[in-house]
């Protein structure tokens, strides 16, 4: 069949960028939009080139999700707590990286943006890479999400996406119900980790990554970070450092 040269995405692009386009025309990106991977990244980069903030935009099972307005106490502050906690661990652990709001290219239909991420660098045996455009390519070892208005997405859609793609540990802090869920992959399925008798949750993938859950839920950051410091001073963490050093190869 002879091509007509017509492409609906190109029409939408022209309408979205035209100052005279009717207000009912579709924008470059909108909630619920279904895009393939290449078109999604093309539009995100065009969105950024137009001076718009792409943070919070993600694609799950081929569907675009746009960010809602961020509440400080329900999202921004809890996210800061998790990033500070992971930062203590990363500072003491050569071979790992941490950060927030990073897009991970997991499979052809899923490009989620984690609120907080801890990953092992590939030269130390990690399972993800940073691609030429700066995105995470593959599953980071640990991803955390703050769930306020996004609870259904985080505990259903994302949980399945992360499980299927091999994210080893997944944390969801449900800030409205004041509950923290820490899942670990076990035989291809997620099982929920529970605190030890001392009230501390301990990572299976990152030895020495300790979390005082009750301190976190009550907003006691000083205690959270103090427990984190004890974790990185543990024998388990020292052994993990030796393991990482033994794995190290030249950077790919």
C-alpha cells in the first residue's frame, strides 16, 4: 500500500505548538495517553525543549501518567527523608549510587520515574546501566515510591511492573495511611519484609541498609539517620564492601 505521508502524531504536534490551535486539541503529553517508547521519549524531550518541567511524567504499561500537584507534607518531605536515608548508605558504600526522580527504561511499555533509587554501578556487578541520554537502562536494585494520591498506581500497577522487570526491592511509603511496605523479590514474586524484633527493617540486597520504620513514620529524621549510621558500621556492611570490591571490573 502506498504511504500517504499522514501521521496523526505529527498533526497533534503541530496543533499543540500552534498559538491559534483550538483549546480542545490534544497536547503533546496528557494523562492516559498511550504511546510507544520512541514516541514517548521524543515528546518528553520536546516538552523539555519548550521549557516545561518533565519531572513526574512516567509511562506504565504503555500509558502516560502526568504528575499531580505535589503536597509538601504528603510527598515532598517524605521523599526528602528517603533520599537522606539512602544518602547515608551511599556515602559509606563505594560502588552504589542514589538519587530521586529518575526515569528507568524497564521494558518496551514501562518507563517509571522512581521517587528514590539505590543502584549498584555496573562495574560493581549492578544490573542497570546509564544510557547515552542519561536515563537508567534496566532495573535498579532498589526503588522507593511515596504514595499519597498515587496509592493504587504504586501498590498495584508499579508493583507488578517492578516485580516483572526484576527490581530486587521495592518500598512504598503510604503517607495518608501512615504505612510502609518493603517488598523483596523471592523466587520471582514479591514478599513483604517485616521489621526484626528491634523494630528495624534490614535490606536483603544492600547489607547494612537499616530503617527504623516507626521513627520514619513519626517524622523523626534524626533517629532514622542514626540507625542508618549504625547499619553502615555493621559487620554485614563491611563484608558487603569487600564483596563489591572483589566484583569490580573496568567500567563498560
